[in-house]
């Protein structure tokens, strides 16, 4: 994949985010770390204390439980939204290309929050979980994509 000079690359999952800029040229990607964030959310068991509710059948003696809320996943989704909001802000100020590398679930959450400016400048979405990996591995992924 051609990654133009100055392109911004967001690598994110539900707990880690790295923002890189390509200092190199299209054929020789050289990523510079601009920002790195890590969050630690508690497990759902630590955050939720109540048992899931019960529903009763209107006819007969049938009962069933409601599915319990996954608080941990909700926290990870909020982190992904915050990461894309950072990119939305940069898209308003920048004229460079954007590339997003994210875990598949996180990518799905973030797509709902893309700004119009970001959509215009977004050149690639890669559904791989590369968060927390060094810039050299991210550069190799970009160089080999799509293969």
C-alpha cells in the first residue's frame, strides 16, 4: 500500500491507541509516534454487582433471565469513540490522508462516529488488531497491505 508522506495512521483496540505520522516516503514508510494512550478498565464482574433480571411468561410458569450488561465492553467502546473523536478533530485541521488499523469490533464501533472530513480523507481501514505493537510492525503491515 502506498502511504503518502504526512499520512496519519491510527492503530487502536478497546484499550490501546497509537497515532503515527509517516515521516518517510510512499515506498519507504517511517512511522513517528505522535500520541499513545492506554486505559485499564475493570472486568464486568468488578463493575456490575446485580444479577440479571428475570422475565415471566404471560402464559404458563415459564421464566427466563435477561442477558447481563457487559460493562467492560461498554468501556472499551467508549475508548474507541474517544480515539475516533481525536481523529475527527485532526481531520478538520489537516489535509493529509488517514489510515485506521483496528480490531474488527472496534472498527465497527468507530465507523458510526466518522466525521464528514474524516470520510473524505480516509484512504484505508484495516481490520487487524495491531494495537500495542511497535511502529516497525505497523509499517510492515502497511507495506504488505493488501496481500
